[in-house]
């Protein structure tokens, strides 16, 4: 049996879901249906993920053959054994927290382990109000319900529930009533907009190593990523603007001169044929506005849409700082698949309105360079940082200083179209089964196919 | 597994979701009642993967409705079943915790002593030599000090043997800063003395609905889903979630642990429900590609009947 086990190693960790045996074409579609084979799960605490097992087509009549029944019983008891494993953690690594139901936060009293580099936020709370008249505020580490529940479920944290403790020397070391995992599920879900669906998605992604934070801060103390930068509006001082107005005729003249192709000074074809090439002809014929920037006129329903971005998602490789999170790698919407229909055009439009444009996919590399990240597009240096003189006379510099940039290679339009200009991930959860969908905003107007 | 079938299984309900926490209950549900649910929890010793998940088992609402209607299970309003522990209960819990810690520490101590015993023969020689070296060095230092005119009595005597320093004393819970013991986070609330599900148990769906604990099914479509689920279950099939295959349910001939599903079922809430041709093509395509047949299940609420039609590609040409 051991040869069926494979040792996961660091390099292949993110692609755990793909670690299943390479399916041939016949099998590929049935593999989602192929449940995990619990008999191959080792009972000892070893981080080994067994491959998925084979299944039969159907049981023989009268409840299966003897062999089938034996194999089924073995699978069932292996599953039960694995499920009976207790959450036992060394006293040196376990963290402690106190759950406050009234504010829906867990206050971490003992923080141990790597989890707290990406979870929890510090809040200034009045410490022990009522005892003295002068209320002191002290910073403390607090967890959102999903964070606390995840740590408790993993067995990485012991949670007390806040109660009025009686002064008793025998209760030393207790900060409240001890909570079971079951109690944490019953009491933490439903607080602070957390639904079971959202918790499932949170735990699923955390187990894979992603960093997950809320998009809307539940309180002022919760650090969130800066809102996405919309297309930057160049802001300059009033003087610069006055100069710009004065200089604009000269500038226009200069650009005209510069645009002129001096290598072919007498190229007149365009003027003669009145721009009669296909793209410009089609452009002239179009009387309806096209593209995603065109104003959107659809009567929308008044009620709140379930399609709201709830989680920000960071890849494990993204450097993440808890106090000032960077812009997220993905924005995630969580919906209940049983009650929520497909997003309407208006809902998608609203989602894309607040999302940034994603970088176009990089050119495909022939050489095997696995997991090479797409280089981020270079941001143009904002004009405000340049010295005034250069800002004013940027038209003069632009031709001189930047030595004729080589035109960027036109990306493969199909890759860009497939990825979309903007992207949102929607997780549809049906009773514990999560399906992730990626919705992209196609930019067909950027790639006319003529 | 089949210890006491007459005992009703407790489904712990919170936020209108039903969980099963007891592994024995889970096994009974699967083996006796052909109810699988969906495992959703993190396995404590394999917490960085999503292939194998652990308790809690989340049941589909249709499964809950079926189990309660068949009198196989009762609903427990879980948030209200956790009452405030009394002082004596807390005292007992803490005493148990301390004693368990002490037992663990004592066991560790005994184990360590045994290990020391086994390694003593190896290290005794080395220790003796080191001691000799230290004594020699101390003697040399003292001789030097005396030679410089110091009072020999004021000098520190040879320190007592270092290796006799006591190991972690099994005194209190803390037991010294280096004491390591295991802390267990209880999974089920039944491990807590003050968990009392009896006071918050509902045996019928109607009672639970009045109490605001459970409201499924409340629409025609939900009733149709429950009826289809129950009908197929009574025919002896195992049922699973069908969302990955574009349907409401997957229909298995036996336990999904061992067998592939044969059908993807979609529920239609009335016999006159319109189906577009596009859906038939999509279902046929997906079903064929995944070696399943698509099952159209129509529910007639007037007659309380379910009728079935399956779609497969005919495969001409």
C-alpha cells in the first residue's frame, strides 16, 4: 500500500489539488465523483496525502458481493478512525483566546505559532471598565469569528467563552468557560456577517495556504488594503495648469511635427484615400457605443445584491504585511448556490466597476520556466514627482530623453480576451461543496478582428 | 455501529444548518440510513489539504427533512443547548484538566527517566572524565589564589555534582517552564458537562419551524426537492450533492465511498415545467462525458408523485 503514497514536498505544495494521479482522458471527467479513499489515509500523524482510490461501477445484486462488502466496510472503518482523531496540541504551541459574543471577537491572550502573522488585528479597547474611574485603553490582538473558528477547528487554539468567573483559587488558569469546536461552530457563525458558506470558503483557502482578509472592514481598527486606484487623474498645481493652457498650441504643433514620419516625408496615401481602411470604416459606421467603458443603462432592482466582494485573497507567495495589506491578488464573492441565481449583467457591471484592470497575460515561454510570475506592468512615473521645469516642458523632454521606445509586442489577443480586462472570483457553495468560478470582463473592443 | 438503532440521532442545528459531530452517529447514518452528508471540517492531523475533511458533517436540508420525517433523528437547537456552566461544573472541569496534565507530566517523567537509564552507561564515562577535569581546574585555581595570599576558607567549595539537578518537578499545572504536555481542544460538546441538548430538542419539523430553528422546505421548489430526494432514497439509492455536475443531486447505486454515481438528477417543480432544448443538449453532453445519464425528475404536488425521465446521447454516428 505504501507505494500508493506520495510525499508532498514544498515545491509542489500549491498544486495539491492537481496531485491526483494523471488521469487518462476516459477517467478525467469522472474523477470529481471519485471520492477520497479513506483506507489509504495513514492513521498516524504523518503529512502524507494518499492518491485517490478506484471505485466500482455498482454493487452486485443483493447488496454487493462478499468482496465488495468487505472493501466497503474497510473503507468505512478507516474513515471513522480518521475522523476520531482528537485535536491534541503541545502546551508549548497552543494559543489561547477568549471569545466575546457581544462584540463578536476573540481576544487572543496567548499567541503562538505562525498563524498570527496573517491573522488577527490589534484593537485598542478600554481595559476593565468600571473598576476605576479612569478607563485605560490598551491594545490587544483580536480575531474575527472566522479566524477564531479556523484556529479552534485546527486545534491550534483553545478558546474560552467570556463569563463572569467566580473568585475561586481552584479556577486558576481559566479565563472563562471552555468551548468545544461544536460550540464554536454554533456561536461564531452568524456573527459579523459570517455565514457557513463564507466560513467554508475561508477554511478551504486557508488550508491551501492562501491569506484571506475581509474586503469591507468590520470595524475601524481592521486594516484593509487601500482601495483600488482608478485610472489616475493627473493633478498638477494651478500654475502648471495655466502654463499648460498657454503652451498647448505650441505643443500641438510639436506633436504634429514629431508624429510625422520623417523617413517617408511624402507619404500621402492616407490623405488621398480618405482613411478608407477597414477598421476606420467600421468605426465610422458604428452608431452605438461599444466597450465596457460605455455608459450602462439597465434598470436595476432596488434590493441588495448578494454579489458583493467579501474576501481579499493573497497567494502564499505574495509578501503580506498584516498591518498594511497590499492590493489583493484576487477578489472573492461568496454566494449560496441554493438560493442565488446567476449574476445579472447589472451585478457583474457593478462588480467590475470597483475592480482594477489586471495585467495582460505575459507571452508564453517556450523554455520550461515553471511558475515564473507575470512581470507587473511598469507604472508610469507620476507627473507630480518630476521637477517643475521638467513638468512644464515635458513635451520637449518626451522626444529627447526617452530614446524611441521599442513598441511593445502586441499580446496574443486570444489570451487577453480569455483572461479578460478585469476579473472576479465567485465561490458558489452548495451544502459544503465549493465551486470557484472566474468571471472576466472581455475586452473585445480592444481587438477588432479585421 | 449498530449498537442501538432505536436511539434517535441528534442533529445539531445552528443558523438553519444541521451538523453531525458524533463519529458513531455519522457511521450509523451512512451504514444504516444511507445518508452521507458532506464532511467539511479540518482534519486535525492533516490540516493543510482539502481532499480529506473531517467533522462536522453538514447534512443537506433534504437529508434533514427525510431523517426527521422518518423519525430517525431529532433536531437540537445548538446555541440554546449550551447553557452557562455552574461554578461546581467549572471546578470539576478544571480539576480534571489539572489531573490529566499531572498524569501526562508523570508519564513524561517516567519515560525520560527510562531514557536516561538507557543512556547512562554510555555517558557515565564521559561524565566522570569531565568531572575530573573540572576538579583539577578548580584545584589549580584555588592553589593559585592561596599562593596569592587569600584565605582558603572564604573560597567557594566545589560545587555539588551538576548532574544531580532535579528534572522537571511534577508539582503544579505549570510544572516548571519546560514542562510540555498536550492540550486537547474538545470537538464535541457532549464532552462538556453543561451541554444539555434535552431542553432544546425538537422531534418534528413543525415544532422546529414554530421555534424558528428550521424552516426548510418553505417553497414549492424546496418541497419538490425533498420529495424527489425521499423517493429516490426509498428506492435504495444513495444521494449526493450534484452541483459539480450541473444537477441538484447525484444518484449512487451504493455507498459513494465505493461506487460511481449513475445519474445526475435535476428537480422540476411541476410536470408542466418548461425545459429548453438547450438544457437537454447541455445535460446530455455533460452526462455522456462523465459516464452518467441525466435524470429529469418532475414533481406533481397534487398527486404527491415523482416521475423520471433520463437523457442519454443516442450515439448514432
